C-alpha cells in the first residue's frame, strides 16, 4: 500500500484494507483546534485518492471513496458506502447517510443533510446563506436537506434550506428555490414540477420505491 508523502495526523483511525494514496492529508486540524485534538475515524476498505484532504473530527463509515483532490472539512458524519468525486468540497457539520454518491466538482456547504441513497450529479452547488455577508448570515446558515433516494441533475443550484422530497428528481441546470415534493420531477429556473418520477419509463426498472 503506497503511503508515499501522505500526511496522517495523530488521532486518526483508518480501518483495515484501506488505500491511502500519495499527497493525502488526514486529520488536518481546523482553526482553533490543536493537531490530534479531535478524533477522526474512517472505516474499513476506504480508498482515499491522491491530493484529498480530510480534516479532523470526521466520523466516516466503511468503504468510503474519494476521487482526486477532494476536500472534506471538519465535524461531518458520513455513513457507509459513500463516494465523493474528484474536486468536490464538503464543508463542516454536514450529515451524509449510507450509499450516497456525490459526483465531481460538487459544493456542499455547512449544515446540509443528504439522506441514504441520494445521488448528486456533477457541478451541483448547494447554498446555505440566503443573504451572503448580511449581519446574521453566519448565525442562520441552513443547507439543503435531500431526502432518501432523491437525485440532483448536473449543474443544479439549490437555495438554502430547501427540502428535496424522497425519490424526487431535479433536472439538469435547475435552480431550486422551494421545497420539492416527494417523487416529483422539477426543471428550470425557478424549478417547477413537470411530472412524476413514476411517469419516466427508465425509472420503472430502478430501485425507486
Ligand atoms: C429532468 C429530466 C429527467 C426530464 O427528462 P424527461 O422526462 O425525459 O423530459 P422531457 O423530454 O419529457 O421534457 C419535458 C419538458 O421539460 C423540458 N426539460 C427537460 N429537462 C429540462 C431541464 N433539465 N431543464 C429545463 N427544461 C427541461 C423539456 O424541454 C420539455 O419541455 P416542453 O414540454 O416545453 O417541450 C431530464 O431532462 C434531466 O434534466 N435529467 C438530468 C440529467 C443529468 O443531469 N444527468 C446527470 C448525469 S452525469
């Protein structure tokens, strides 16, 4: 297992059969914390690809995978079988369930929640401050909440605090400004419901319940 040049701080546990590639940093101390002060746990059979940085204080399940150059900030909870694609960024205090796939170049800010089996396409941007840099912006940060099995198409932008219902499908390039009901397809800017996921033939064969 090549560990060449990987920097692993104290108080980091990585489960067995994991692969940590070159130039990875694990347990980077966030501002205000000493090195090793927060424990970092990554489960077994992880694959952390080169140039990824995982801050301290993350609790991550088994079979975690990153692409190259992924950034995971501190104090997140991430379940089993989660993968995060190349150049994606997960900020702090994010909750991610089991079997979640986050594609490449995705931005997930603080206080976002992504439930089990959700799928986030490439270049998707979540937001958490409706009025950036306003007086109370930092006190009222609220990320989107993606319910189980929902799928977010490429290049979509989600406004702060929107709830995307179970198994909903967000079209490519949508700007989601309000809650999306379960099982609905939305497209456009602002995103509007156009149909039920159950009307899309291709989904009849998938795992949508
Ligand atoms: C939303 C989506 C699932 C709809 O697929 P569909 O049911 O086959 O859509 P239809 O072709 O029946 O389109 C219905 C209408 O919505 C429009 N539409 C479809 N997708 C749209 C989108 N992303 N943005 C804006 N309008 C869209 C169509 O032009 C059509 O409009 P019209 O009725 O005026 O002609 C699909 O277009 C989409 O965006 N999929 C996500 C793709 C993606 O990001 N994949 C990531 C893989 S890397």
